[in-house]
C-alpha cells in the first residue's frame, strides 16, 4: 500500500535513535563531566580528569548506542520476519479462512459485509498483496517497512557524538570551570528540544524547556554525588 505524500515516514528507523542519541549524548556526558568536576574540585585535581571523562564518555557512549540500536533493531526485524513467515503459511494453508478474517476486520470498520468479503477474496488471488494487507492489519507492519538496522545504528552514533561533544568543547578551547560547559549545554539542550518539536505536535518552547529541565536535573544530581564522593576522599 503506497504511503501518502503528506505523511511522515514513521517506520524508517532513524528519528527515534537520532533524537535519543543526541539527547543521551548531551545529557549523559554533561552529567558525567559534572560528576567528575564535583569530585575534582573537592580533590583539587584540575581539569584534566574532566576532559578525559568527557572524551571517554563520548567514545564509549557512541559505540554503545550504535551497538545497542543495531542489535535491538535487528532483533525486532527478525521477530517481524518470523511473524510474516507465519502469515504466509496461513495464507497458503487456509486462504478462505484468512479472507473471512480480513473481511470481518473491514466489516468492523463499517464496510458492507458483501463488499468486504468480495474484496478479501479478490485480494487473496495476489499472494504478495494479501500478505502485505494481512500483515499490516494484524501486525501493524508490512514486509518492506522494517527499519534498517544500519540506519538506526549510524543515526545513534552520529547524534550521540553531536550531543556529547557540546559540553567538552569549552574545555578543549581552554575553559577551566564547568560553567562554560553548562552554559553551552543549556543552549544545546533547549535548542535540541525545540528542534525536535518541528517533527512533533508539541510547541517548540515546551519541548525545549522539557529537555532542558530533564538534562539539568540529571547533571545537578550527578554533580552533587561527585561532590560528596570527592569530599569523602579528600
């Protein structure tokens, strides 16, 4: 079944990992660096541990995100393919029963029974079309609509790097306190949230503030923990 041109692609497998990767990269790396900054301040150990923590968190997190997305999307696709195979078998073994089942779905949506049964029977004469319609009605997804695992992994990797590098940049440019990283991260968090609103139904300011608040809470809690641990070790 063709996708209408005015609809967004909700099955391509790129938006969710891209958004999640960028937000996870920014929040997790800011929180990580905040925790290290809190501990480093208590121990008076300078900025080197903060930079190392940020870069290590960037690399480790990016590969972890990419690997996790690849495995999860591949597993999802394998599960869907198994269900498609089951549906193919059912269509081969009992085409009349499957046609009646599909007709009942259409009748439940307001189609006249006689018309629904006739359409279902005619559809059964084309095995590939029958599989597509039955799978979409029963599984919510049809063959050919499965997300691409490499697309998901690549989106996660690149977006995580893009998010995670934001709090590191001020230190790479010579900053000596977390304040510059925090300021840049505030802009990044709000901007990323506002950007996401372009493809969702939320107002840009609401999406931006939501991401900003969540990110600052995570960073604040981690900074507090780091400070307590550093004070305990000092």
